[in-house]
C-alpha cells in the first residue's frame, strides 16, 4: 500500500507515534505479564520501523 502525505501530515503522524511510543514504554515497564510484555515490545518495534520510514522521531 502506498500513502501520499503532505509534510504537515508526516510531522503530525511522527508526533503522534512518538507520543504513543513514550506511553508504550511506560506500559512495558509497568506490566509483569511476560506474554503481554512481549506483544508490547513487538508493537514498539513496528512503531519504531514506521518512525524510521517517516524520518525518525520528533525531538524537542
């Protein structure tokens, strides 16, 4: 699938994913269930891949 986004849309998507990744890190740290934690780590990896494709996480 190909999606065409404007620069503003890319920036917004990067910002949303960066925020969600931060929330996910906290959820991973707070869970004791190994299976659930493994799934969260997989989700985190996929989010990181998308962020890389979008030019990296938003900083500052």
